[in-house]
């Protein structure tokens, strides 16, 4: 008989395994257990760690990312940046990012030729890539702006979405650096500004880490990622894993076939869990956390009704990007935003009761104190976040 795992049990697992009810011992463990912290928005990494680590999250992250380099910022699932333990970087590279390289290169070559920048996009691209790598070797680290002084081609502009409301131009530098990051040649080092800055310096992966990323068989890397994801985010559906990784249906099936799993019944339908993970766990004590936009928990599944309820339209933008959320006992109950004067404003979208409301108010105060003079504006505006900051 297929075991049933209730929504309440999924929420209990989420609370414990995502270090929301029980803080992690250090930021590296938090990043590892979550299979990476989203880093598309630089502030997300720090706010996500702060919600899961009782110590100086900002100081610990800076030390791990830039001094000890036990954490690294790298492209991974869904072409998205993540902060992961350095030991896991090769898994993301070979299990996810490397598969995007041929398509990214072909797309860029086509744009270069179609927009008249060159008649031979492949040869032009190879020359510019070589010049970029050489410039970084000379400088050690550099921003895209600084590299324009060394690589004249970086001043070229590409047009996209012509005639569309979302159309515009992007520098060739952006596409070249993204391609080099996708194939693991370079990565983002320390930003020029504060922890909220996205003005990263670029450097070679070998220079930053001291070694090349080790080779990993892509199928093995995908199986390991599937196992790790299920250990933290499971039980879940096939579509959840496919969406989270960005894999094809075939690669998702093959990855799961290499993992010891079992079928389970969820309220949403058929689910998958690691073998032996159907036994119930003890729910933790009541808890509340304010999570940032694009938090790895909020963005952890495609099928979100069991923890998001009806609140998606208020808390996600039209492209599916999550804004700042308030969580209570494994489900989303509201959202928050920081105003220009530093106040942490919030709105509960359902009645949570007096005791939980007191936890929410206390957490809002702790977050305001933690932010201090820093100001956080999510990269993607959501309806509720926009309303709270008017």
C-alpha cells in the first residue's frame, strides 16, 4: 500500500529540514542542506541565512564567501545563481549549468550576426572570449565596466525584444560574461559595494578556488542533486523536481531512476520520497520567520498550494518570482517590505491567532534591528511589496 504523507507532515519536514524552526550550526551547513541559497538578488543570500542562523549571518557569509572561500557563488539550476559550498560547485556545474552552454553560445552567435556586429559570429566570439580571459588573468579581478578598457568589443550593444514592451539593449559584455560563467571559466567574486550590491568583480574560477572544478559525470551529478533535493524538499512531485532543476523530462526520470526512492500519496496526487522517508516526524514548536524575495524555501517547489495557499497573486510577480514572505508553522501567511525610513512593514493575509501574531510582531522587530541602516529593495517587485512601500 502506498504510504500517505499529509500536508501537516510536509510542513513539519520543511520547518526542520530548512532550518526555519531550528537554526543551523553555521552558514555552510544551511547552504548545503538547502542545496544552495538563491543569489539572483544579492540580498536574498544574507536574509535567507539570517532567518536560519542565530549568529552573525552577514559576517559569517562574508568570511565564507570571500576569505575562506568555503562557499562560492555559481550558476546552477534554471540558469539561476546560487551560493553553495565550494565542494558542491562541480555538481551544479556538470549537473545543470554545463548543459546550457551550447544553446547560449548559439544564441549569442546568431545575435551578433543578425545585428550586423560581425559576419562570422563564431570566430568573433572566440576572439572576444580569449581577450576577456586574458584581461582577467592580467587584472586578477575586474568588473564588467573595467574590462571595457581592455576589451573593445565590450562596448558593443545588442538589441532584444524589438517592438515589445520588455525590449531594450544589453551590452555584449553581459552576454560574454554570462557565457563564461555558464561554462565555469569565471565566477563572481566580491562585489564593489555592500552586501546588497550586484556590482560583482569577475575572476577566473581557477584563480579564486585555487583549482579547476573537478570533472563529474553529468548523469551522476544529476542523480546526486536529485537525492540531495529530495532529502530536504521531499516528499514532492516529479514536476517539482523537474521545475526546480530545469532539467528535461528525460533527465529528470533518469536521475530519479538512479536514486533509491519510493512512491507516496500527497494531497496533490502522486509523490516521490527517498526510501525510508515516509515515517512521520514530530512537529516542532510554533515558529515564525520573515523570508526574503526568492528565498530557496519559497521557490523550492512548482506545486505550491500546500504551503502558499491562495496568496500567490499578492506575493509573486507575473513571472513567478517570489517576494518577501511571512511564514508560520510551515506555511505562508503574509508578506513584508522595508520602507525608505527603515521600518519593516508587514501584512498578514489570514488570521493566525493572538499567539502567532505576537511572534510575527517580535520577528519584525528583530529584523528591523538586524537591518540597521541598510536598505533592501527586492529585485522583483510584487503587488503586496509595492503596496507596503507606498
